[in-house]
C-alpha cells in the first residue's frame, strides 16, 4: 500500500478525505440541479460535468479508509516500540 503511506507521510489524514468525499456529493448534486436550469444546448455538458464529479466521492472515501488504516498501523507500531524500549 504505497499510496496511503505516501499520503500519510505528506500529512494527509483520513478525516479530511472523508469530508472531501461528502463535499463532492454536495457538489455533484448542486451541479446536477444547476444542469436542470440551463438551456438545452448547455444541458448535456452540464449533466456530464455532474456525472464526472459524481465519480469522485468513492475514490476519496476509499483513500480516506486506506489512510485511516495507515494511521492505525503507525499507532500500533509506536505502542509496540514503547513497550519494548527499557524504561529509565
């Protein structure tokens, strides 16, 4: 799992990824509603834009889950290392 490790090392955390996923759902709905208000010539392009943005939430949610797993494994490793190290 290279990408979650790189994202975690870059400072990306799971909660903002999940929030971004939910935000994409809202953006998709707003674009779709807006597509219904434009004239017929622009409607096809506006609907395609809404569908394209509608593909993003699952990607961000899954990346958030992968980063969350990386966060948990990092915490587990740190706890194991703390148990192994001799106390002074």
